[in-house]
């Protein structure tokens, strides 16, 4: 979304989950996810990994205005039917969200995909996800895995001015 169109897509309510940096909570089931995951638990790294291009493109900091593509890959057994990317621009103090589209399946995973444009000015963006199950239950996904809204530890996206020189 361009900055001028963002007002139409901003979240109606401010999420308590995206208020900037927090102390890191222990990660749940993030190492050897296929071996560490027990029945009833979901491995966070199997759902979203911002360092893997199958989940987020491009990796790392982005230039102002650059498009960022996101894919979540939850297990079909989790019964998720809706997903939203929740964003908070720290400098602009702006909350907004992007609905991710249920776009298909890969094996036992369903795919939620979407994209957004980085702001036109340098920014720190804090982000996480809200997922809704078929039964109406809502959970949030952050660096600390699936959790309640108040427990979410967001990821950080740095947006920089590409016209300025970078340090050596």
C-alpha cells in the first residue's frame, strides 16, 4: 500500500500486541521443528520464518517504498481460515493491517499470502499476525510462536533511505 492509500487500510482498533520492542520470550518449538513438535503444538518456524525467502521476500532491511511479500504456512490441521498481517510504524505511530489471502496448499500446509509497500520514509516497523480458526478462535503469531494477543513479541522490519550512503 502506498502511503496515500494507507488511511483506507489502517486497522480500526489499535492492537496492544504491536507496541514496539519487548523483552524476548522463550521461543516455542523452534529447533528441529519436525522432531520437537508434539501433538497439539505448532512449530512457529514452520508457519513463518522471516529469514527464509519462502516466507518473506526480501530478507532483511528494505529501502523506502520497496514491496515486501509475506507467506504464512500453517499446518492444515490447525484449521485456520483467516490471517492478517498487523503492522505498527514506530516513528509515524501508525497501526495498520493487511489481510493475507488463503492462496493454496503445499502438502500438509495451507498458504496465506500477501504483500505491502514499505513506507516512503525511513521507519521501524513492528509486525506480527492474527489468525482465526474455523471455530472462531483467534490466536496471534509472533517471534515467540502462537500466543494470546498480550503475549505477542513482534518481529522488526527496518526501512532505510536507499539514496543515502551506507557504512562500510
